[in-house]
C-alpha cells in the first residue's frame, strides 16, 4: 500500500500546482472591468445647456401624463418606445438580398420592415449594428443597457445571469417614472430584478424549444399595444436563435421562424399606425426591432467573427420628422430594393444604443455609458425637430436644420461631459486606471471641443460651423471608445507571471518524476526506459512543441484540428519508416495513415457545421434532401444503428472471452447492450421516416436517455466496486486484470458519451477504436527487450503523443472547437426539456470533453497492457505499475506543455484584436482541459493501481 501511494502522490501534487497556477494567472488575465457604484441623476449639473423649464411655446405633441416642468439632461422626444428583440438576428435576415452578391434562402423574409424602410425613408431605416464580442446574450444585453463594453469573464455567467449592479437604462427608466413592460427571455428578469412594472418571463435555455417563448410573447404583445399602462415595452423573441443552434441558418425551421416574425411585425406596425393619429395612443411612439447579436451559418455565436457581431437594427418613428432629416441621414449605402425603389441603410455601434435611447426618452445617460447619441436615430424621431429646445434661441435666421443641429450639439455636449466624468472617475477609482498619456490626449480633445462650443451656438447660424462642432464631439467620443476597446482590460502582469512560473515549475516536477521512474526501471529492473530511444523521444517532443507553438497564430488556432491531424499523420509516417527500417512491417502502420485521412475529412466537415444532439451527424444534410432521396434518407437513419450493433458485438466478444470478473461480466453485457438498445429507440423516436405513436415518441425522446444516463452511472459505480473486490482477491494476473478494468470503465462511460454525440457517435467510436488499435499494435515494431534478455514493458513516447493527438482530432471531428460558440448546447438537453444548470452543465461537459480527455485518459493503460495481456513473464508483472505511472505522467506532461504554451501565447497576444474572440476562449478551454486531465489521471491511478 505504501508503494502504491508513493506512485500516486505526484499526480495529486501536480493537480495542486496546476490549480494554483491557473488561479493566479486567471486572476491576472481574466479580470472584470471595475464596476462603479455611481449613478446619474437629473440634478447633476453639466456645463451644457438644458431644455427650457418653460412650456410657454405651443407643443402639440406634448406627451400625456408627463411632467414637463422637471428639468433633466435632455428634453423627451418620444412618449413611448416599443423594443422588439429578435435574438440572433443576422444582418442579412433584414437587409434586402439585393445588397448582397448572392441571394440565400433565409433572405427577404422580413419584408414588412424592408418595405417601410424603402417607402418611408424619412421615418424608418435599417441599420447594420456592430456588437462587441463576446457575443453571448448576457454580454449583449448588459452592453445594450449599460452603454459599456462587455467583459470576457461574464461568459461564465451566461447560464445564470447575475443582476446588473451598475447604472443602466432600465434603472434610469424606473427612477424617472417610466413604466417598463417586459415579455419573453427570462434573462431580463435575472439582470433587472424588481425593475419591471409587469413582466411575462419564459425560460430561455431549452434550445430544442423553438416556440414556447415566442408564443408567450405573442400572447401578451398585441393586447399590450392597446393599453396605456406602460411607457417602454420590451418583447424578446428567441425562436431564431434556437433554430440556428439546432438546425443552422440554412434550414426550413429558420425560414419558417422568420416568416412567422414577419407576420407578427406586420400586425404590430398595423396596430401602431392605426393609433398614431393626433391624440392617439401611439402618436409619438418609436418602434425598434433589433438583434442582440448575429450568428454563423451553423447558428453559433459568442465569438468575434463578422457574422456574429453584425446584427440588424430597425427604427421607425410614428411621428414623422420634416423633410430636412434627409440631410442628416447617410446616403452612402443606397441600392435598388426588390420592387425597383432605392433603399438606403446605415451602420451603427451597439455601444451607442443606451445613450441614444436615453436622449430620446429624456432620462439621464447611464453613468458608465461610453457611447454617443447616434445622429440618424436621433433625427428620425419627429420630436427632436420641435423648436424651443435650447436656452439660446436668439437666432432669428436659423433654419429648422440649423436649429436641430444646435439642439444635437447640446445633446452631444451632455453626452461628452457624461463620458468624461465617467472616464475620470474610473481612472481614479479602478485598481489600474487608463494610461495617463491617453487620458491627456482625451482631455485635450474635450477641452478643444468645449472651447469651440460658444462659437457654434452664437447668434450667427452656420451649418458648416455647427458641423465642425459635431465633428469635434465625435472625435472625442470616438477616441474614448477606441481607447476602451484597446486598453480596457486590466492585466495584472505580476499575477500572470506568478501563474506562469508555477506552471513551468510543475513541468519540471513532471519531468523529474518521469526521469526518476525511468532510472528505477533501468537500474532496478534492468529494462530500457522511455529515454532508451532518443530519436523517438526527441521526435515526440518536437511534435508536441510544434503544435503548442502554433497557438501563437490566430489562424492556426482556427485550424487547430487540421494541425493536429497533420501531426498525427506525421507520427504514422515515422512509425511506417521505423517498421520498414527494422524490417518489422505490420499492416497497422498503413491502416493508421488511411484512418488519419478519414479523420482529416471528418474534421473538415466538423468545422463546417456544429452538430447538436442526436441530429449532429446528418441533420444539416437531411434538411437539404427532398422526398426524391428516400434511399439516402433511409441509409443515413440505418447506418448509425448498424455501426452501433457492430460495437455491441465487439464488446460482447471481448467481455465473453475475458476470464476476469467472472460473474460480473454478464452484468456488464446486459447493461451495455441494454443501453445501446435504448439509444436506438431514442433515435427511432426522433426519426421522421416512421409513424410512431405520440406516447412512444415522448418515451424515446426523454425517458430513454434518462435511463441510459442512470445505467451508465450504475455501471460506473459497479466497475469501481468490482475493481476493489478483484484487487483484494487477485483472481487473475495484474496485467489481465487492468486490461479488463479498462474495458469495463470504457463500457460504463460509452452509453452516455454515445447518446450525447448523437448519430455520429457509433462511427466516431468505431474509428477511434481502430485508431487506438493501430497505435497499440504499432508498438511491436519499437518494443525492446530487457537487458537480461527477457520480455519487458517499454514505453514509447510517440505512441503516447499519438494517443493525445487522436483525442484532439476527434474533438474537432465531432463538431467541437475551442470557442464558446463551439459548445454543442443541444446535447445538454438530450432527454430533458427543462433547464437545470447543474444537470445541463454536467451533460455539456461530458459531451465537450468526452472524446478529448475522458476516454483517452481512462483507456491509457491499454497502451501498456494490451500487447502483454497474457504474458507470464515475472519481469512484465513487476514493472507494470512503474510503467503505468510513467505513461500517465507523460500524457499529463503533454497536456501541461500545450497549456503552458497557450498561456505564453495569450500573454504575448493580450493586446491582439482577437484576444477576447479567440485567444481567451482557447485559454479557458485548455486550462479546463488541463484540470480535467489531472483529475482523471488521479482518478485512474486510484482505480487501476
């Protein structure tokens, strides 16, 4: 027992060091932006003009139930706002297909908004809204309402959004008497508890459900439009986002959802226009239809690609502005609309939404907002063109356009003052403020803009002078946003350096442990160690370093699966060359190269789509087939079942022939075969080719997966108990016992992983088994005899590197990648319709890391034992656990080396444009993978030793 713990202790020491290193580095790298506790108030004094207290001039569009005598930053320009959020609304969902080179099936579905923008260009317009990554819903809602930039660390809160504690739009609305009505995504209620006058929330994380949230919104939306008990209405639809996650953009469910939204919006516009006349309920209402982020063609979002950050924004004022508004609008992007008319679109930053809406509602800007009031959206509201807006109305010859520009300058003055106030406060309150030279430059821009303010609002009206003042404020506000995007993150280099130092220290300890075991093997047991073949050792180390060094390039990170496949093929060529050179050629070497070609094509397919749930293998392909391809449809449904049956047969043969765990093997046979049958039942219940009773469909979709999870967990517990009994009984040789224990462990995990992988699972498992078998059998060409001439267990460094690379390749082969939009969220809901953060988080983790870490680590002993399973040599039995220790430590070293290089690359690229969109997610995935590797190595050492 003492000898056993002497071999196990290093694994736990490495785990503790890695936890410390990751904790220190993460605290230094993934810091949240300092959230100030300050809030804006109407009473805050700014150096700018304010709206008149007096209402002596006629104001025919004065809002009902509004206190105009209250002095605030800007005068209200709208009475009511209807905000319809269509989650994951891509820009090409709304913009006409004539604006793009090629028309796609999902284009031109929201025709009602396109017609409004084309036929009523003075009051309605389409914008391309640019979001800031990360593009998860939590960050986007937080950014939209606070007017600040999102922070990367909040991605982890996307499944359990905390309440926003800093100043935000919703808080300002409530504090200034606005009645807010919310319906739809319940994330709003988590972010803003106790803020809404009325709320109709619906659970948002069941991505398989395309209709519950949307139907709930529709149920309450139309009756609410006829009521006057709200000032701001927020309706958040989720169907498009969920359709993208499950089926992708190019799918019939996506088209159907967009068509449904078009019908809803058409009715909304009709209701608003019917009541927009003088004295009507919506005479001065602003309609906003917007997305919170975009999505890739596969329905993913979270990163920073153009498809993810570009979303749509439509605004329409029910009170039309005068014709002069045309001179404010951007006409640089004007093309022919579908009906032959010209239509113009514009671009905006989502960062500007909070400030713009606050200015239109006449409420203070959120204290932390760094956006600017968008001139086009502000001008489209007819209320901003009313006269008597500033205290300097002594101009007698100013046109309506020049008066509007003077009013807009006043709004920008308040906007710039508020931003400067926040930046100054942030620099003094934050642990690490903004760079002093940048603050000095911003101060100069602000001072210059303020110095010119008196000239621009003098008695002599000049559109050119007024435009210069607007440009001066734009320069200041644009510089602030640029500085915030480039230098906002507070990197603590001391903590980052400490974390990196501990990581490097752990690597040296791992190397020391490997060499110490190596010396014991060579000196005590007189067998060659892992260093006995320097060429293979250097080759394996070079492959690991090459892969790790590729993380310095964002392009190579994007192609990580292809890089891993290339290196895996290189190891196959090395083995083939070695077998030819030593005249020990086996069929496994060329077979492995052929399998690698197959895996390479699978990786290309996996990177082109993200499969979800049980439809992961062929859902996207099936959606493109019609009834004329019935044979292909049947084949794609039957093939996974046939492959799964082959896997069950192979396991049956192996377990039946095993002499270990005599009575328990029948328990495994029943359990594994039973779960495989349940998986087939689950697939059949989701098939569209068979007419299955509704009750059986429900049982297959939800009940069967739950039984699979339960049996899998039961097999896992039984496996550990049986191993403990067998260790005490010593019913068979240690090598045969560990081989049987490894197969039993894989049997316990395989049902859950297979059902989560979906119909691609059996093929993945079969190819994985063949690849592993080739790696194991290829070792025969490099096995060396002990110095005493007897057979001995010898570690091959290239085989261990191949084992690691094989897991990486199948991670990408199954449609994963190292970004948050690479998570297959639908897999977490297989067997469940309701959301539970612990349960769904566990299933998502198993799906994500199953083929990358769990299966490779738990099957590692096969590298050592399978070639010697029935060996009778005492030398083989004696050094078994030392060799296993060296294998586990070597595998952990490979993972630690790649993670250390990831940390180094992230440190170097911390100011890179793609740091939050690519490098930081890669860091998160790798450190989580490293911790999981350490945990499972510790578990495996306790289980096998």
